[in-house]
């Protein structure tokens, strides 16, 4: 039975070449009812984002467990695009099934993927929006390896390990690396909750990377000349103030 559906452009993401080839073949098998066009194939989330810089797609079929960047983190980054593609997870592990099926916007295919089930998922993807970032965060098998920033319609990846501090400024969070600043459309509270081992709160508007701390000192600023504690980080010239409220916790965490 043929259909008048326009072909969806599809990116296949899986770290195993046979799995990528099988999905490609299955898409060919169901082309009469669910026409698609293969825009590319990638072995990780990082590779997938590089493909998407060259060509936007309508649908991403992605494995969950992959090196470099897993499928759930990939889906979170995709959600920041101005026109984010639909996402269908494919995996050999069923531990994510319940959470995935709770999403009205994404489907979940257990390997080995069957043609009829794939066709059903693609039909669903045609009419539904991508999953919410909060639900993806709860599904994530591990914390993110990268932050994503949408600049000029493309996703810029920033390794979390390179971020020295996170500072809330108006509607955004500034992520500072040794090279430059980036604007994250996320909340400081959420970032603190997601990365408790990596970042330490020193002020209501600032988190610092624990590994980057090179020392603390007393400083005097303001008209009243009141002394307060500041943190010094490797790689940036700023001295970041520690609030009175946070100082006991900072002192304990840094062992000073």
C-alpha cells in the first residue's frame, strides 16, 4: 500500500556498524508505507551532531548506550535546536522502556528492531514533538559529557570538563572556560543538581569547578571595606567572591 507522505530525512546513530546497516535496510523495506531518506549515519552522539551541522534532519534513530556521547544526551542537545528533529531510541536494553513509553513525544524500539514496529514508530514521530529535556535528564544513564549552545542555528558542544565556573546572569548561565564564555539556557539550580561532584556552590549565583581551585584568599572590596573570602581558579584571572552563607560549606569542601 502506497502513501502520500513526504519522505522524512533520517539520521541513524549507533556505535555498531551492523546495527546501522540493519536500520538502513529496514527503512528500505517499509518505504512504501513510511518513505524516508537516509541523510547520514554516525557512530556516536558527537558524530551525529557533526552530521547535523551539514544537514538538518526530520528524524534521528539513535541507540542509547554509546561511547563519547550516549543517545539520551544526544536527544537533549537536539532539543536545543530551533527546529529539533523527532527522536526514536533503539537499544538492546529494556531498562529505559518504562520511562521512554511515558513520553508522548518519543518512541522506544528494542533490538532486534522489527520492520512493522519501526513503521509504527515513524508514523508516531511524524505527528509528535521531541521529548522534554527534564524527562530526558531523568532517563539519562550518566551525567552529560558536554554542554550545548545554539549559535547561529547550529549546536556548539562544550566539554563539561573544560568549564571552570558557572555564573547566573539574568535569564542565562555563563559557562566560563579558559578560552571564552558561553551562554547556557539552563538554571543554576538544575546544573548544581546534575553535577554535584564536579561543581561547588560558592554564591547564590555561582558554581565553581572543584578541580580548578588553586586557592582562597581574603579580599577587601566595597565602600565599607568589608573583608570577604574569594576563590582563585586556574585558567581565569577573576577572583570569585564566596558568600557568608556558603563559606562554611566551601571551607569544608576545599579543606581550608
